[in-house]
C-alpha cells in the first residue's frame, strides 16, 4: 500500500489523471445541476487554502464546519488539510450547547456555517466561544457584524497570497500530521475527539478502493452527514477512484435527488434501508388483492435467485426467466426510484437486519454490509461485490488485521487506526491493548474464510435473572421490521424476561386507525389506545417466532419517538439507551 506524503499528494494524482473529468455535482432547489471538473476543483481548493492562510490559520490549527453535506464542505475540508490545518465537523442537527462543547474542546479558530439557521446557533453561544476569530457562511451574508463573513468575501482575502507561499506551506505537511478531528456520537458519555492523520485517510481510501471494482465515470451519491467519518471516508475514496460525487440537497428530498443523481453506488446507514423497506411493504399491503399476490410471488422468485447468487451457483433456466418477469413487473420500480443505475451500496455505522438485506438482494439490489468505527477511519471490514453473505460484515480490507480477544472482543491493527483522542490521554490508553491492538467494544466471531460476524456489543449485553447473555441489537432489528414499529430499545438486565420500549411508525399507525375506525383526537391519543396496544402486541408476537424463547419480548411500553432534540438518539440514529431507560424507568417497572 502506497505511503503518500500527505492528502494533497493523493488528490493531485487524481487531478492530473482525470483533470477534465467531472469531480463534483450538486443541485439547486429546482433540481438544476452544477458540476465541476477535477482541475477546476483543484484550483478552488488552492484558492480556499490561500484565504485560510490570509486569516492566520497555522499548521495544526483546528477549523470547525457546522453544516449538512454539501460541495463547500468538501472544498473547505480539503483546503484545510492542504495547509496542515485539521477539519472538525459538527452535525447540522446538533443543539447549540453541543456545538459549544466541540468548538471549545477542539480549540477551533474558525467556524464555517451552512446558513442562517446554523449561524443562529453560533450567535446564541457567541460569548462562550473562546478562540473563534470569524464565522464564514456557506450561504448568505450578514451586514454590520464583522465577526461574520460570506464565503465570497472570505475568498477575496486570499488573493494577495502568492503561489510560492502556498507551496511552501504544503511542503510542511507530513503523513502523520492531524488531518481532522472527528467527535464520536457520545452514546455513553462526553463525545471524544478522534484524531485522524493524513496517513489514516490516504491508507483507508486505498484499502476501500481495493475492496470493490470502481469503474471510471461512475457516480457516487452522498447524503449522510459529513460530520460523520463514514461519509467523509467515502468522499475520500471517491477521490482515490476519480468517481464523480453528487451531493443530496437534504434528507427530505432524497427520493427526488436519487433520480436526479442516478448513482452507481452509495453508502447509507441501516435506518434508511429500513424506512424504504417499510414504505414498500406498506404500499403493497395497502393495495392488496392481485397486486399483493404478484408482489409476494416476485419476492419468492427473487429470494430463490438470491440464494443461488450467494452460493455462487448458476441460476436454473426457468427460474431465470421467472426472475426477468418479476424484475420487469415489480423490482424495476425500486431501481427506478434509486435512479436506475445502482450496482451495489454499502451499509455501515450500525447492524443491518439480514432479512432486509435479503429482501433488497431478491429485488436485485446488493447491499454490502461493512463495519468500522470513528477510531479506525470508519473502515475495517466489508463484504465484496463478488463474495458476500448476509448477517456478516466480511473480511478486513487490505492492510488491516483483525482478531478476537480472549473475552470475545474484536480487535484491530492497521494504518487506518487513529492517532489518539484529542486531549484525552487516559481514554486513549484505555482504548488499546498493551500490545497495541485497538479495542472496538464489539463482540464477534471470525470464520475459516476470515469473515467477521458481529454478535453484540460488550456494554449492551443483557444478562437476565436466568443467567442468559443476550445481545439486544439483533432482537431490535427483527422487531423493527414490523411496518407499525419505528424504534426499539430492548430492556431486561437482571430480570426474568425481556421487554421493550418502542416508538411507532406514525404514518402507518394513523392509516391503520382510520381503516379500523379507531376514534382519536390526536396521534398522542393513539399511543395510549388499547386497540393500538393490542396491534403492537400481535406484531411483537409474530416477530417473536424468529427468536429463541429466552430472546422473546414479553411486554412492551409504547412511547413518543426518540429524537436528537429529546437527546435519545445520536445524529447517526443510534439509541442513547441509558437516557431512554432512565427517562422511562417508571414505565419499565410496570412491565415487571
């Protein structure tokens, strides 16, 4: 694996190779596209780097970005790295006090903010920001406040910086210098700042590139927040491959943006696949009759084709003909909704229910599940397009070692592993074994083909009164396949049986209530409705059939949705279980 001097060297290789090819594309509110070539992009990166220098950004300084995924995010990130500064991403969904912690803890000197909405958060905490010299807006401008600059006014500042000055700064940046600090989601406590180096980034991009066959002129679509290292790693990998990256406008416009982008591959978290799956199933069941029978026939045909593909066996002639018909009548609609060109996609950041992966594969959409964590640049293992299975996260990427510790924990070594937690030496030391292996907190098994299967999280294991050790993630995934259930938090530590705190799919619950003439004045009334409670109990009982008796859910508490605003999920949709259990401890007690 090549050792690049820094990220700029890897970027420049791609610019020289694909200079006239399109690098990035984005859409305005009306869906009109703007694109830019690699050479044009490189020219802009240099201009942003000069403006950063003009504002006094020095090697080792931290520059924060508070924004949803967009072209300016990547542009600013790469310009930061080019002059030896480190990018610190902040989720656009973060509350002001969370932004304050990250900005101050990271010692940020500048903040780039997406728009007025994000600027308002910064204005609210302005007096508490210790080192911020300026705020630069990606969109819009504010007159009469010299603390705030538009992006255009910011770019004007760099016009007096000579190329020779920029070149000299770029030469100073080494492979082991920090390129970014990525703050963990903080599911169990204070967020930790993971320091990732230029070598972490360039190595990981190469390892990812060797795990799949990326073709020239292919399209990568990104809609995950770039504050999450998973999305940034995929953007960095697209630099390595020379693929064009298209940015979604927002999470709410995803379906329209997929058709505008027509990507060949994309990355997502399981929550998005779960939502799509629920919407498909709900729509078909609402039609009923012949449409439902035809859909079920197509899924059965697709499932049998899927089994042959996974086993790498030839598909029988008659089955192949049936599948062509099933695809034309049913599955082509799913592909069309995703733009029509998707070859495969990657799921990470949380466990994907194998049944959902099998459903999409039956429909001709291959989801390659992988795994990574912020501490290893969000990439360690992934299934391959020509060798995959469901319920496993595949072998490690080239150059990455994995093993199972004595207590069953998954451990890693490789150039993808972080340098440290920023300003947290004790926590850094605790995250490594004495002989230098990164601890993940995951429990797993490695088979004879070096394929990793995750069996649970060390900290989430539930030990029942009967002494059973139960990993809740799999159970939660199975329950969430009900079209009426949205989120699931399994509880039962020290108890005789498992229960669950669940939220409901509002759209489907409202439709069911209307169909069954359930009187109610509000959605909140439905959450307390005996009829809805009986419906959910029946759904849970159906899903329990896929579980061993000691894994089954015996009782359920129905509560309002877990959100970022009520602090019960992270920006990447992971449950903050300690907060949920504490919030609803009274309701949980009644279940026992």
